[in-house]
C-alpha cells in the first residue's frame, strides 16, 4: 500500500500543509514539529513524488553543478564544497527536509555538452544551476548560453557562476564569483622578475578560455611593466650623462619583454605541461623559469625539466597556479597562486540555495594569493 502525505500528517498529528512545508523547506516550522514530521516520514518510509511536486511548484529539488572535468581537483574541490551547502543541514540524519539533490554535470570542456546539460536541467525544472570554471570566448556560444540561462531564470532557477566571469550580456545571474586570475598571474611573474629571471617561458591553457586569457594577460602586464621601467632607467642614465635628457621607453635592457615564442598553449593537464615544456626548451634553451597554466600542468613541466637533465630550481624555476592540494607536497614544493576553491564553491552553494544574499551588483571578486615555495629561485650567474 502506498503511503500518502495524509498518512504522514496523521502519524505526526499535524496538517498535510505542515508536512508539505517541512518537506519542501519553504516555510518556517517549529523545530519540535519538524522533528515529529521527519520521524513520521522515517517510520512510514514515505517518499515524496518528485515529478508531481515539480509540476505543482516552479522548480524541482534538483541542482545542477557544471564542471569541465570532475577528475581535475580544481573542479572537484569547488563542486564538493558547493554540494555541502546544497545537500541540506548536514546533520547526518539522512532525512528529506528541504534538501536538494546536487547533480554533477561533466562537460569535458565541450561547449555543446554544456548547452545540452543546461537544456536537460531546464526540462527538469532545476532549482539552481552552478557553472564553474572559465568560459569559452566564442560570441555565438556566449549568446546561446545567455539565452538558455535567461529561460532558466524565467522559470525560477537560480544561476550562480563560480570562478567564471559574467556574460557580456544578460542579467539572469544571481551572482558571479570571479577569481582574480589576471592579478594572480601578474604577481607570480613579478616574483620571478624580482629574483632576476628575464627569459621566462609560459605554458598556457587553451586559448579560447577566459581563464587562460586573464592569467596570460597578468603575465604580460608584469613583463611589460618591468621592461618599461628598465627602459626608463636606462634612458635617464643616458640623459644624465648628456646633461639631463628625457628618459627612454620600451623594453630596455632587461630582456623581459613580451615574446610570443616563449608561450605555448595546450590543455590543462600534465601531458600538456610535459610536451609544451620540451617545446619551450627547444625554442629557447636559455629560459631560466617556466610559468605553468595550473599546478597539474606544472607537474608535467617539472618532469620534462628533469628528463632534460636539469635541476629545479638550481637550473630552472617552475611555478604553477591554483595551489591544488598536492602543490605543497611536490619536490620541491611549487611556488603557485592560491585560489580559495573550497570557500568559493561553498559560497556558490549557499547562493544557489538562497542561504546567502548576493553581493552588491551581483559580482564578487575573489582574491588570489601568491604562495612562494621552493620551486623558484634566482637564476645562476
């Protein structure tokens, strides 16, 4: 015999409306009443009819979390943290009292699959969608994403970006938590420049990704600033010898200018780091430091450097990005840029559940912190 909502209400000695409020989590209920209803649910083994409920309500109990690759710790950490906030009170009771079902949607970095998952979540009337990581910078895809998110938002779905910049158009977002990839990239290269490095190779991510562009822009900003400062100093010195001439501009004598031959693009994985580093060393055997797109890529770079018979950091320095858990355990430990992935993911989960108010303007900048460790050092000589 099928247990009904009325059966639960009779067992808990409350009205069916009160049972509905407890199970949907959309109305405050006294703690003692909530406990009585949940005990009755357990005793009777009552299962809420999800599809019927979603037809009656604007949204279902489903929350989608879109990631490029769940095996990548960058995405796994954010998704896991978001799920801690989406799954309910976390009291270990296993009871269904306002919790949501978090579903991880692994796109594999495919723009088409990203749109497919959003369509499927729309059909399921998802309560919220969290999109993690960088976006593909293709105008047609961005327009398609904006249109799809607008439809989701119109149906009552809460949209949160985590580690992803807002779209150029569209106001469907509840919030966008944006990592300071550009600032982190700049500070990392500034650190290497301060150690005396002037020939710095860069293993970048896929060129169509916002994360790649922003981190690379920060790297180039640091190189250009160092080149300009040195050029000005050289010009001032020359001007002083001639009686106070104007300072020079340009890359000057640092050798730290922006050189596209020192940049190789590839996926955000270890193999890319290995192969791109071999290519960099072939193009420029005199490089003294390599900046990797992320820590996983940096591990591949380290392996390539060692396979070429060089030592880290004595012969060449290697730096990463993200401060993934293994970074500190690498030998030597990776100098990297820390992004608060768990904290950002948890905040995204709270925003998706309506547990936290959106930031002013809907956009929150997430700071990046330079973590200086043993894999970088001053060049020899």
